[in-house]
């Protein structure tokens, strides 16, 4: 889900300080406040420009600027940049490092040498949680048009409750360096109170899907106008909640895309499993396990039964402190606000027996209206275009056995397995920066995503069949730099 764990606002993008919605984390012990999650990394080493693109005859730097108009946008602002990747946009103020903190390993190479046009803007909306550019307006987007275009377009939604720049390091840098145009949306609502957007349960998440559809249509039109021809292929990708959007788009709007890469997408289905099934059991049992003594062994076994694999125990304390409680409360509030009455988003870290406590939440026992709310955002597995799914075996926010393993079975049951490849990444977890803290046990998934994008491209353009679905083993002769930048799907 990647709920925001954000450092200070980026001064070039944001207005003066505002109240912090994440003040609840101020008590997190220093040992758990991973530097990679809470502080933007220093300048990374620049890598070569790997763009498989050529500049059109007679074109010049930012030749597409006069035509850079996004249909349907209420406001937009275009800029000619010497560098569209984070090698340049951090300094120029055209990204927000706070938005992508914690999502990539520190040794990930930053490509450079991608000049072009960036368009920032927003579509009409009524909510105001996104404060980028001082606009105080949701449905913000970013669209980047490289001078050397390979004919393709990549669109993405953001993980967790983050904003439109969240994918800049993990996804945008790589696809821009390969010559793709790139577009991303904030999904229409952001922040820890995203569940306030809308009038009935599920509305905020319903809007996520609608906003990515809206952006894809607008970006395709903008690319066609800017370069003089429509994109030859449109790919959709995303991480966590962004991965959920990939699944939903390929099930519901396959006509807009040629294929997609789903990186640990969140699973929603009315009959479960969803995070509303396994997180309450985690909140009940982890404190017993952490205390030790009588009952600790059974509590650990209960966590394993909930889906958290044996061998992942070293990650539990961090996720209990940062993710599990907050994730359960916020998403339960979005889909079942009546559970705790007038209380908004529950009581943090409540003990079992506390009225309205999320540790005691029982999705199966809730009224039918709750299941209807989940059905509104639910997945079916009926994808209409090629999809590659990646998921880490040590994901302890969205455990693999309760998520992508299930989704792969849904795709097979729908008769669409010929359109799907599923790679389980041994040693991968939900937040890649954790691999920096545990290099002996974890590997980043970011480079596997880069390989998956190239694999999808070959699948679509040359009918080169990807490797069969399997578990990608953790290399034995590994270094942090190699693991941060290389991954074979074969």
C-alpha cells in the first residue's frame, strides 16, 4: 500500500509549512526510522542514457512544447527541461523527493541525458489534499515528453496515498531513459485522510480507477498532438495501490493499453482475501508475540496462518510500528466507516476488547453493504491484455499468499493465463529501501520491474514469449549495487 512515510516538503514544489498529517509517527524509535525511508538520499551516480530512441529528422530540443496541451485539464503548465529524469528534476524543482522516499534502494543508478518537455497540471476535482505547486487541488498529474521518443507511452498511478511524483525514481527514470513518454496521476485524493473524499464507502478508491483512465486518454491525445502521431504502444504499470490500478485497468479498459506490469498490486475482492481479512489477526497477535513468554509461540503461528511467512519475523516489528495498524484503520474507514460509529479511522494501537477496535474487526461478520463496497472496487482476473506480475516472497504488508498467489489463480480460473506471467521474487519485500537495512536477507524489486518492462515490450513488439511463471531465486553471489540494478526473469 505504501502509505506515505515522508520527509520534509520539497521547497520548490510546496508552499510554506502546513500541519503534518503523519505526526502519529513522531514516537517511532530511532532504530526503526530507516534513513532510506525518512530522508531523501544524496545525489546518485548517473548512469548512461539507454534510450532506444532517435530524434526525428528536423526536430529540435523541446520542439513539442508549442503543442503540449492536455485535453480536459483545468490547469496546466509546460516547461522545457534539459533533463526529465531525477538527475535533473530534483535541482530544477520538477519532482518531489519526499514523494518517492523509501521506494527504491540507495544504490539504484540514476539515468541522465533525457531532455524534453514536462507538463504539470490538474483535472477538475472537488477535493484539495494535494498541495504541490501551491495549487491545493487533487487530480494532479505530470506528463513528460522526451525529445528522443521511441513511439511509446507509459502511464502509472501512485502507491499508497502518495502524489504524482511517487514513481519518479522507481519507474519514470527508467522508462524515460528508454525513450518512452511518461504520465502519472495522484489518483484524485492523497494523504492519510483520503477516505474523506466521496459520499459513500469505496468512493475514494473508485476515483483512483477513474483518474487513471482519464489520464491515459488525455496522455494518448497529448502524445499524438505533440509528436504528430499516436503512440504505437501504451503500457500501464504501478506499485502496490498502483499495481492494483494496473490489474483493474486491464480488466475494465483493455482497449486503452497494449499491456502492463503489476508490481505487488493490492488485491480487492468481495469474498476475500483482502487486507481487511489478515491485518486484524496481525494486530491481535503481534503484541503477544513481541512480548514473549506464554502464548508467544501460538501468536507467531497465528501470524503465519494469516499469511506472513516463516522467516519474515525480522520485518514484523517495523511493519507493526509503521504500516499494519494505520493501513487497517484507514482502508477499513474507507470501506466500512460504520464499524466504529462516529470515530474516524479507529483508535490507534487499541487492544482487543476496546469498543470499535480494528484488532477485533471481522470482515466476514460485517453487513452485506460492506461486501458491496468492496465489490465496487473488486478484481476478477479477467484481464484483456498481457500482464506481468511481480511480488516479493517476504512482503509483510501484502503477503504473497494472500495477494498475488490468489490473483494468479483468478487469472487462470478466468481462462486468461496465456496473457499472464507471474514472477515471485525471492527475498523481495514491499518497500525496497528495507533492502538497504537488510542486505543479507532482502533484495530490491525495482530492477526486476525494469527487466519486466523490457520483457513486456519484447512480448508485444516481437512476439517473444516471456519466461514461464516461476520464483526468481535470490542470487548467492550478490552485492548491494548489483542487486539494486540487475535482475533476470529467466
